[in-house]
C-alpha cells in the first residue's frame, strides 16, 4: 500500500471488538502522526484496506482475520496478547507485531519502520531544494513533521537537527517547537514587545526571545 499524498497523509484502521484497545490505539496514533485519521472497526464487516495506510488488527478477534488476510500488500500490524508467540506462522503476511497493552513508544517505532521508508525516500529526492518544498517544521519529540503543500512528511530526526540542516536554505527556528521557511512568513508583528510571525496559511506563532534576533536578521 502506498502512502497517501493527500493533505492528511496518514490514515489508520483499528480492527477490534476490545473498546479499551481501540481507544488506546486511537489516542496513540493521533499523538504519533500529526493530522492522522483513525477509523475504529468493531464489527465483523469487511475492511477496505486500500483506504488506509495501515491496519492494526487485534489478534484475539480470529473471526475478523478473513476480512484482512487476502490483502497481503497492505501494511498490517498484528496486536497480540502480552507474551503471545507463534501467530506469525498463520500466514497473515503482517508487516509488524505489537503486544497488549499498547505502549506509545513501541507503536511509534513500529509504524516508523513500516510506513516512513517511502516518505524518507521522497524527502531525500527533494532535499536538494527543500526551500521549494517545505513550508515549516514542527518538532514532536524524537522526530519532526515537515509540512508541505501536499501534506505532512515524517522525518526521524529532532527539530534542532533538521533546522540546522535546513538553515543554509533560508529556514529559521522561531521557538522550541517550530522552524519555518522564511519565504513562508507573510508578516511580522510586535505584541507586548515580543515578535510574532504570521505564516502565509494565516497561522501565527510567537517567537521565543532566544530566536528573535535570528528571525529579525532575515
């Protein structure tokens, strides 16, 4: 399954009758992937896997496996009871396996492995001219979201590292969470002696004092 090129770049299905598992998975996915769409499937109806980047399938719901298993090209993550082994021999063709209870770090690392490869390849091809592609960057812990006109890309480096690499191309950090392409800044304003930048998409962000001189220098 290829990654979506639409504005909300990632969409997921969580297939389980366990409402607690569905709630935990939905929360973790939305925290991990900015703007992600998460569909919970807790009935026995067939799942159109082509509509999603990845399907998280509860290994306890054997009666639902037949709706997923034929689509071997899908990104399929099997969720098993803690300590369970041997389910990989069932021929589901899963791309990864997680254990209950779900933990955010493990889910994030698993999905980055099975989903982000294509995005990193795309980014590498465009990296020669990032100024023409990337509008701004948003740090989220150990990774960074690169916002483009086509949607969000995930990059497995911290914001500080990404902004350092992008600095020669006209990018500047404005606070602890955001770095921006100077060409994407529409205007500056002073608010209580603090600098605020307004992006071309209409959103505004306050500039931290530590970065104000760098922003004004541009």
